[in-house]
């Protein structure tokens, strides 16, 4: 019977391996062929945030993405110039504006999701049937992990 220390080391090793693998896969999904979109990885992240969270001020976007407000202003300006977002009057504070996802931004996000799914589908074809079966079993477990506990 394994000791608590051995189980803990084993779990810690699995956690480390899983963290590295998930991070690498996430990075590949975010950056693979992103140049075709004409939007930076950071820009896509802002569009996705607006899709999930709704209208946000520059300060809120900067805080969520962990960047300085001037950097977020530059990102939003590029997205606005390309028609992916719109700046609108803040509903309660006339000194601020909120950034809103445009229909063109929604369309870009849908295309981005299709691109990521297509890339992952191609990579999964390189796996054996047994490996794909393991992934089918692992997917709900990974989802459970992503929703477990408090905020990171």
C-alpha cells in the first residue's frame, strides 16, 4: 500500500505533467495560424473576453488581461479600426466609454473557434483509436478540474 508521501509525490508529478501539457496545447491552439485572422493573439483574447463578459471599460479589460491600461488602449484601438469592437458611452459615467463586441468581432470569434477545432481534429487523427478513447474519457474530467475550487 502506498504511503501518503508517495501518493502526494505521484499526484504532484501528475499535476506538473498535466499543467505543462495543457499549457502547451493551449498555446498551440491560440497561436497556430493566427496570422491568417489579421488580429493578434491578445486581440483575440480581448474579443473572447467581451463575448463572455459583455461590455467592459478599458480599465476592466486591462485588469482582466493583466496588462496596463495604455497597452489595452492600443489593442482596443486596433480592434476598433478593424471594426471588431465599438466604443460606446458609459451608461452611468460620462467620463468613460465601454468597449462592445461588434457583429464583425463575433464573426471573427466564430471563425477562430472553427479554426481551432479543425486544427485539433487534424492532430487527433494522428492518434490511435485507443488514444482517442482515452481523450473521450479525459475530456469531462478536465472540464471538472477546470471548474473545481476557487479562482486561480
